[in-house]
C-alpha cells in the first residue's frame, strides 16, 4: 500500500524544490510575478534597470513595468472614484461611470451598448410530498419536454427565458399538470 505514496511524495518534494529555486527572491513591487510586457520591442540586448525608487535591488527590462503602472491594476476601495457612500449605512456601492470616461472623451459623448441576452435562472419548488417531473411546455402541443425530477419538498433549477412555460406533474402531458409556471423577467423562483 505504501509504495503508491512514494510517487506523489516525490513529486511534491520536487515541486517544492523548484518553487524555492525558481521564485524571485525580491518581494518588491517590481518582482517577476507582477511584471507584464509594456511593449514587444527590444530584444535580449536591451539594458536593464536594477534599482527602484526605494533603492531596492530589482532588475527589470525597460519593456517590463509593474502591472499597476500599466493597466491600472486593483485600486484600493478607499480611492475608487466610482464607489459612493450610501446614506445611513456603512456601505459603499459601485456606481457605473459614464461610458465616455473609458475613452477619455467628454461625458455624454457615447452611450453604453445594451445586451440582447435575456436568459435567466429558474428555480422550481415542489411543495408536495410526491416526487414530480419538471417539464417545459414548448407551446406546440404534444408532451412536455422533461427537464428533471423534483423530490417532494425540494427544488430543481434550469436555465430559461421570459415567456417559457414549465409545469410540474406525474406525466409529461400538460393536461395532467399539477401546476404551471410562466417565466417572468427578473423572477427566478416559482
């Protein structure tokens, strides 16, 4: 039995050894884990900058800059200009900025594009002690399309769209449905 533990133990030991040998030794903000290419110019012969503003010894190529200096990176919540203090509670909520701000244009010069996808989740609760089938009624006649089984006093869910019709029943015949649900926008529990 113990012979099967030797391989994972050896692999774990090798991974630890490689991590110690290959990880950068500096914890500065310019450590290798926090660098991304700012441009794809230059080559192996380009010069290296080997000290940061605090005098720490870090070597980085001029085409590599810390992530926070290039794409913004995470902004501490205290400084995020789009968080607004909610009145009466100790809570800040995100307020989406005008889309023009992302393009550094005058406010109101662009409008945000909406999306056409209106899918949502649907959760269907069986409030009977019996095990029932959840069926989707396509509206074309015929039996319902089986979506799943819902045990008594349990729930089941599926992806759906507003206007879809579901029913719970012991058979797939919509006429024998115990209850029907018409999916409404922004309402997920039935």
